[in-house]
C-alpha cells in the first residue's frame, strides 16, 4: 500500500510505523523540492509549493515550474 496526499515526513513515518502503509509518495513535494530526499536528513525546509506551476498550462512559460525550483548548493 502506498499512501499519499498532503503528508509530511512525520505523517509518513507514522503510517509506516503503524503498518498503515508500505511506502509513502510525496509527489508535490518532489515537484517543488528536487532534492527532497536529502533535505530532511540535513534538517532543512522544503521549498514552498506553487501549484499553479505544477502542470502545463496553455500559454504558460515552460521555463517556470518543474524546472526552476531551487536545489541545495553542494
């Protein structure tokens, strides 16, 4: 069972720990935070989501949204 929708890391841990899910999906978080897998382990906040840029909108600038959320500088 994969759980998703408006979960944060604490929700995900709780669902896994109590057996409610086998995995957690963080789709919107990954769209807005391309390095999401690394940030929690470093105690860093996720990028703020802008849902108006998640999916292609006719006439919208294709350089805004999926490709321009900032990643950590290594």
